[in-house]
């Protein structure tokens, strides 16, 4: 199914206000830019303030519900960018082993502590900045989880190829993404993230949004459909399969050849 967002195709002035100035700043961060350096010093505070609040948690939990339809009982699972693994409540079974993979040691420690409470054997693997490949053997995992991460990764196709490589044939890719590029998400950010950045930092949101979220939701879903077999795609808060009027898209895809 072709999922399309139309808000980011609006006139440049409107698109810039909602989704950053992509024509000017592109998708790759300028590591010497003051806004980017300040962001690296404040991103954890931003995460706590915007993702761990009642509103942020409610939005995230809506995406996590798709986990209840996954097949992880007695399986080996890799999670890329696990955060605090808030989807544990939705597990349909007990995995055999869980591997957490993240670029940040503090978030890996948080994920490890959460998994420890489930009694599942687990391993934490720290990603190397800029690593182009996943440090795992071919067909290592029955499932790969990736919630609210694919919007950050550029180039996306290289990363999806790596996920495909480490999945066993027929293995599941389970995750969720914000409806980035959609009207509801862009408007919501005006009331939340942009306000927080203006209040607590000197970061230019028009740069940061481009660099932090280089991938729009319609593009992500398009690339997932091209690489994997779709099992389910769900939208929230409305069930209508339209990016512009929703905030979250969650999904399960399967590796081909199973």
C-alpha cells in the first residue's frame, strides 16, 4: 500500500515551519555547527522532558502495542535504540535472549536494568559512532525491534539492509515511527518540542529537525515495503491509514524467504 504524507509537500514556507529548512540544511548534521553541539549536550534532558512525560509516554505506548502481535516467545531478539524498553508490558511471551544495541552507554544501562526485571538473559552492545554495519553475524536473530529510531537514520536503505542481514529467514521486524512529515506531527511539534528548545536552549529548530529526523514517515514505510513482506501497519490515534492525521505508525514486517 502506498502511504503518502502531503503536509511536507506544502509551499516551502509552510513546510519549513513544520519540518525544518531541509533545502538549506539538508539531512546530514554539521558536526561543527553550534546548534548541533548544543543538542548533543542536551538531548538526554530533552528525552526526559518530552518522551517520559504523561503526553510523551501516551504517544509512545500507542506504538508499542503492536508488540502484542509479535512472535518473540523463546526467541532471540535484537533491539536497536531500546530506550527504557517500555513495551515489556505488551510482550506476548518470554524471549530466550535479548540484545540491546545503542550508541549511548547511559541508555544501554537503562535498557539493561529494565530487561533484568523480566528475568530474560540479555546482552548490551555499544554501537560505534558512524558504524555502517551491525556487529552481528548473518541470521542471528528471530526478531529485530526498532521503535522511534528509523526516522533518525541516514542513509536508511543501508541500515535496512543490515537488519535484513542479521534476521533469520522469516524473522520479524517490529517497530514504530512518528508520523514525521504529516500535518498532525508537525503541528504538535510546534506546541511541544519547539517550545522546549526555545525555552531551554539556543538551538535553531529549523536545523535540528532536519538533522534529527531526516526521514519522513511515508519514505520509511515505502522502503520497508520494498525490502520486507508486510504483516501489519497500524496508525494512532485514528485507525485510518493516513499519515497526515495520525501521530504514530507501528508495524510488523517479515524477512523474505522464510
